[in-house]
C-alpha cells in the first residue's frame, strides 16, 4: 500500500472538515473492495472508521471524532451493500438480526422526504 508523501504516519494531518474530507477521501472510498481494505487505506492517511450509535463515524487514528460517513457522502447503507457485510463488530440496532440484504434502516430516508 502506497501513501502520499507527508501523509498519516509521515506527519501530514490532512483535512478535518467534512467538505474537505469528502474530496480528499473520495478516491479511497470509491476504490475500496472490503472493510479491511478501506480501513487500511484510511489508516495510512491518519483516519479510521468507527461504529457509533446506529451508524459510522470517521475519526483520526488517535480517536478524534471528525464527522459521520453520511456527512462526507458515504452512507453506511451504501458501503454495506457494496461490501456485502456490515461493518465489523457493528450491528445496526434497528435492523432485524436475520436481515442479510446489506441495508441498514437507520440510513433510509423516510418516503415523505424524497
């Protein structure tokens, strides 16, 4: 796994605001093939995903909460559907235990908010 000069472990702290993180991490989210793959790429840049409540957040590897994945245009429902499994160690509290369709109801927009 390659990192860009001055990223992550090399001292560059990277953006901290959702609008900047959206662009900065878009390529990494788009090219990830699994949760482990995505976490490895994010950690190389000094970030990681973590389960909080009914969703996922993006935080620094030191644990500083930055934003939700929804705020950077990466809803957990879309990632779950793409990777075929929920985020490791995180069960959506509103989803039935037997549900395996890869969609977390907590990310669903109500039909009246189209």
